[in-house]
C-alpha cells in the first residue's frame, strides 16, 4: 500500500465521516502494533453486523490486530458469517465463491509475487469451518499439497451458522442444531492433523480466550507462509446464536470445553519452520 | 443515428429500472452532454444543471473517492472548485468515501454508499444530487438505484465519457467545466435576485 495517498483532501476534512478521519489519524499501518496495544489505535474492523457475543467477531478483531504487515496483507474470505464483517474491514479483502477461497488465494499470491517481486505481500485466507473443512476441503488440501505460500485461518464455530444452523464436519459428535435435530452421527474432523500431514509447515489450534497466544500463532503462521510453506490456524469461535447460550458466556464456554478435554490448543511446526522462526524470534530479541 | 425514445426522467421508476444504455441511450461525443437521455451541447447541459440546482428544495453534492482523497496532483484544486460551487448554490455535501458494501451499517446522515444510495436520499429528503469523483462503474450502479427508488433528480459530472443513467451528465469534466457551471449558477441567481 502506498501510504502517501492515504490523506483526506483538505477542503473535505469537515465532511468526512469520523471513522475515516480516525483511521487516517491513528492507523496501525507500518507501526508494528499488536494485541497488547488494542484500544490505543483505530482498529481495522469497524462496527459490524455480527451477533452479540459472536466468537468469530472477537477472533477476527484479534487476527486483524495480530497481522505482522497489515498494510501489505490481502485477505481472502468466503461465504458465511465472517463475510458479513468483511465490508467493515479497512484492508484489501476479496470475497470468493463459497469453498473456492484457497484456490483464489493461491492465484493471488502467485500474481503478487510476479507483480511485486521485491515486496512482501501476505495472503491470508479467513473462512468458516464449513468453507474450510467441508465444501472447500478440496481447494484447501490441494493448496497445501502444492505448497502455496499462503496462510489459512479457520473460524471454527462448529456449524453452518450463516444458513441457520446445520451441522458441519467440525461440529462435535452428537451436536443437535436447528437443522440437525437428530444429532450429528460422526466425530469432529481432525483438521490440524490433516494440515500437518498435507504439507503445512506450521499448524496451530487456538481460541480468542488466549489473545496473546493467538497473536503469536497468527504471526508465526504468516511468517512461515512467506518463506517456508503453507500454514494453518484453527480458531475455536463459539456461536451463541446457533448453540443457544448467552452472548456474555462465549469465553466461559471455550474454557469449559477446554476443562472437559474437548478443546486443546496445539502447535505443530516442521523442523525447517522451527529453525526459520527461531532465527526471526532470536533477531527480535536482539533488537 | 437513431435517437432513443427512452427518457431518463426522475423516478421512482420502480424496482430494477433498465440501464439507459440497454434502452438505446448513447454516450455523448466530446463537447456534448446528455440531458434526460438526449444528446445536447455542453453549454446547454450546464445551463440546465444550474437551473435544476437552484429550483431544488434540498440539493446535495455527493463527491466520491477520486475527489475526497488527496491522491494525486490537481485533486485539491478540483475539490476547491466543487466546494465553491456548493457554497454559491447553497447545496450541502455528503461524501462517498469508498465503495465497500457496508450494510446495514451506514449512517445516512453523514455518508452515501453506492450499494444503497437510496437510504441517504430518503433519510435526508434529497430532491437533487450531483455525483462527482465517483468511479464510473459505481456511479452507474448508484444512479440506477436512485432512479429506481427515489424522486431525486440526478446529475453526473464525469471525468471520462459520461453516464447514461443520470438525468443530466457532462463528460471530460475538469476545472473549466466546473467554472462554467459556477458562473451559470451565479448568473441565474443574479437574474432571480433582480
Ligand atoms: C457454493 C455455495 N454453496 C452453498 C452456499 C450456502 N451457504 C452460505 S453460508 C453457508 C455456511 C457457511 O458455514 P461456515 O463456512 O462454517 O461459516 P459460518 O457462517 O458458520 O461462519 C452455506 C452452506 C453458498 N453460499 N454457496
Ligand atoms: Mg461455521
């Protein structure tokens, strides 16, 4: 992004809506800010139409605050609840047809490498569990097999939330939803393990109940994708609307699932990625 | 050349009005302009815009991103000329800072979005609007929605080839055309004031 064009024409400063003025005055671009500084700068997610207590909304806020290079990041989204928030995101983002997100991201990353050979441009897929583990699984896994330099982030609300509550491959066995009245008959898909075996150099599972750890994982995933190979982060983001709990109980719900042993944060890193990340993280300590 | 019989008139024309181009309205050549679907001289169209602005009860200008963001040389100058026009004609200004399909989260009192421009027009009871600095593809979408669902008179001051879907459209608009329009408004105001 060329920040020199990010200026309001002087005689129109008085009529620009506040959100744009705030973004120009206290943007996070190029400043190396992160989750700890939330509240001190203008966030990249404006007012959004997601439900109160939506786990996905909190995860998205944290992901955006964790991007190592927001001004040169392009996000590829897919149909689903998160697609409703993307119009309020002040970053380049592309909406792809449901399930196609990793194919679109692969092409985009390759084009950006050709167009900007001397610049780092991060391509990050952010999509739902239905888009990632069910309908788009073909495109997701093929992009991993091909070792594309992209990061895939799944917002796992364990349902097809946007279409009124069908079970997804990521719903736990036995889950009863509005449109899964008889209960799900098979267990949750082990996506982190599938990712590890399919060529991802960095894999993590986390939730917004641990914001600092989430930040670290998102950064590691994106940095790994730049140099080593594809990366995958799965973020458990419970849905109060479809799982019928109170909005204020979202984080408690994650902790309860953790306590019961149904949700575990994890990290798989290949030796090559480990060495690469250690080098970067070591360098950072020296600064 | 066959002239289209279709007139681009103030709405509401109904849900999904046709694109004027599909009804045979063609874009003007250099030095010409469009008034309600017919090709006229640029001077005639400028005079008509000035009349319409002054007749309107609640006229607004809608500057788009090409004018709101100071992204290249010459923009600030053009913006100043637009502001002068607004001050003289007594119109208010509501910006269209970008084209994100913000929905349903816009504040129609302070912004207009090309994907549902009708919200801003209804909320502010706008009966005349002038688009300037809006990229052509989004101007086309917004102008059609306005004609379909509101009774607002639309003007498009275009830096490129003009817009069939506006009731009046100039093409190749630069500082010279803006100055002529401001001058026409001043002159008509003077006449009206006598
Ligand atoms: C090709 C295609 N198939 C089906 C749909 C219908 N559809 C819209 S959203 C959605 C479910 C999305 O589920 P998920 O990816 O988990 O996102 P969530 O809404 O839960 O965040 C489906 C099936 C569609 N829009 N396009
Ligand atoms: Mg889902």
